[in-house]
C-alpha cells in the first residue's frame, strides 16, 4: 500500500464559502473527497477518523484523484492500493491541531501535519498489510469486481489477494502515536472543524433567516419564477435554493444524502417531499456542475 499527502476538503467553517464552483479549495489546493467515519475523545481533544473514498474521486473529474469516468479493474486496483486511505484529524475546542495520514509501501508509516506550525513529521509503525479495512469494504460494496470477496483478513480482488489492515488496529496505533509524541499538546491552528453534533447544529442555525445557508428568504414571493442554470437547464428559484442548500451540506462535510434529508426535515419540522429530495440530492451530487 502506498500513499501520498494532499490537502483534504474536511469541513472547516471559518474559510468555507458557498459561492463559486472549483476543483480546488479556497487556497488553490487539489480536492480529494473524503467521509467522516467516527469520533472519539482523547483527553481534552476530539479525534475524527476519516476515509478517502474511491467513489467521487477516481470517477470524478473535479477530484485530484480522477482516473476515468469508467476506470478498468486494473486502474481501480492500482488506485485502491496507491491512494491514501485512512486519516485522522485531532481537534481541540473545534480547532485543528494535527492531521495524521496512513501511508507507506511494504512498511506502513504515519505522516503527521501540525497545522499551526505548518510542519510535517513522519513516524514508523508496526502495521503490516496491503490495504485498509475501509478501502477493502468499499471495493466490495461498490461491486467493481463481482467476484471480489473478503475472507478473514484477506481481500480477493481482480484475481489477487491483499492482506487487510483492520480499522481498529489503525486507530489504536494513531492514538498511541498521538500520546507518545504528545501531539495532543501541540498548539491548535486557526482552522475550525466541527464535530458531527456541532456540524448539525451549525447547519440548522445557519439555515435560519439571515444565516450563511439561508438561500430561501431572498426568493420569498418569487419561488416559482423560472431561471436558466446553464444552457439547456432551467429551474425555479426554489429549485436553485434547494440545490444550493444541498450543495452547501456536502461542502460542509455531511456524509450521506439521508443525513441531509434528515436535517432539512428537522429544519422544516415536517416530512420532506419527493420533489425536494430530488433537488437537494442534485445539489449534494453537484449535478448541475458537470
């Protein structure tokens, strides 16, 4: 398993903007899409476990990991074993302290970036394997190879066998590294990253009238006026507002469309309609940006 370090699009709020659509972040760094897996406390810090997906990366032209809209099995195999997989973000009072990325070839190592110092450090580990559990599971769930299987600690994919590194083993190693190297004692950066609970509260609060995610107040009385989104694509003001809101939820870091639906339903205090679901999902999937 190899890996490279890129700047990720984790959900920061102090630098996040919803205007404009690019394949880089606000600092011009390449985007490598990821999802949040879990969170746990370490002393007075919060450790977020995350995963760089193959989906929405290797088939996404806007991703720095783009390969092809229809990658071959050999290309998928190479991406699965070469691209960075699991990474961890340590925050203190919602401010990012350090990012730890699993990387390596025959011997797995950790790369740690201390954000406040803008310094990168490398640490050896005792982890052994060819592919992470998260990556192996995604390969199976995505059904890239209909003959692929997982048996105990081995993934069979594209006619080959890969030893799996278990997620809990990785997390335990990261926690030990953080404590041994006192990374949790480092000065936090100015970058704010919300916990899942904070993220949900932020979206609900900012969707209220006058908030950063309030795309609805300005169109009151004009909800059903038609506008052209791009050549050949027309929508109502309401559709565009829902699209922007769904897009914003994705940009902030909401993992699944079901979570987005739940947020909108909670905000509206009612069931979400099928039409609203379809438009919000288009925003979440950035369908009008292709």
